[in-house]
C-alpha cells in the first residue's frame, strides 16, 4: 500500500483551483501502470515522484490521455507536499523532469515555480479556430500549445468550445486569453481534448505561453493572471524572458491508500 494525495493548486480553498494526484515512490513503475493510475484518478494530472536526495526528486506527469512534458499545477502540488511532509524546514526543492530541472520555492504562503517560457510563433487565425471556439480570435500563436487571443474576458469566460473540433486544431493544448477587467492583467482558459482532458481548470504550462504574450503586450514583467474555469484559480507570474515564474497557493484535499504492489 502507498499513499496517494490530492492537492488543489493555485487556490487556498478546497474545491477550487486545479486538483492533482501525487504519489511518492521508491522507483517509477512501468509506464503502463502509471497511465492506468492516471486514468483511474480521472484528474487532469497525476504526478509520480521519486526521491533522489532530501531536496531533489525525479518527477513525471500523466494525464488520462498520456504522459506530458510539462505540468505546472501538479508540480506545485508535489512541492507543497514535500514541504509539508518530507522536508518542512526546506524552502526549495528541485524536480528533474522532461523539461529539465524545475524548482519550487516556498515564499510565505505562496509556492513559486521556475519554468521555461515557450517561444510563440504568430499563425493565421483560421475559420477552423472560430468554428471550434464559437468565437473569432483576434490573434493566434503557436508554441507547444495553441494560444488564441480574444476581444474580451466575457468571451473567454462564456465560450463553450466543441471538443472534437478543438482536437483537430494545432497545439497539444488550446489556450484562450483576453485582457483582464481591472483586477487581473489577463483572463484565460485551457482545453486539452487531445489528452482526454476537456478543460484543465488552472494550467501552469499554458501560462508559459500566456504570460510571455501579456508581458510583452502590456510591457510589464509582473502579471496577475486569472483562469476563468468553473473552479477558477489565480497565478502570480513574473516573466524573465527564457523563464517564467508562476506562483500560487495550494491546499490539501485528501490522503488515501492505493492498494497496488508497485
């Protein structure tokens, strides 16, 4: 038996933010087993962490539709658990991942992640994009994900995309964003039908596209971002060119036992 935790990331309230499952292991089980666990959990990500030293872990992330190369909320959740249970006197932990070494640093009641920024290539707005989102974007960009910009935060919050049509657009995920309405610099949502995740409630890796766009557009380094999913979440962001720092709160929802021999 081993412990499985669920942490709500980018929020200080249970049932908001983005829930991630986290399992700490002596070694990674077979990929097929990790994929089955992620499918059983039915959360946008399940993180698997293997301890190397007190302040360094190997980390992998699985969606119900497959392994992913970068995930923000599940990294924040894993760091939160390391500080809570594994190393309460530490302030920084490093995770070795497919995207290189990523750090989580505890700063007061926020957890700050140091992530790579995605380079955005401007692409034409197409009829297929408008058909999929139900609203016409004003701009479109491609990194790992597709990023579409819209006229208003209301359009972003109220859109009901067609998941099948989204799955035929470019990008691993499809992120949508608009300028904020005063309280926040930007508003966004993230969709991942290619990974069997219709909507990712608060997407850290998506903001490695969203933050570079708005930092350049608004000519400011600090971006306060709001993800307008049904659960909602807030990200405190700093754009540093090749790197984007994402900070947020986290709160634990559960600790349970997985009855598997891994």
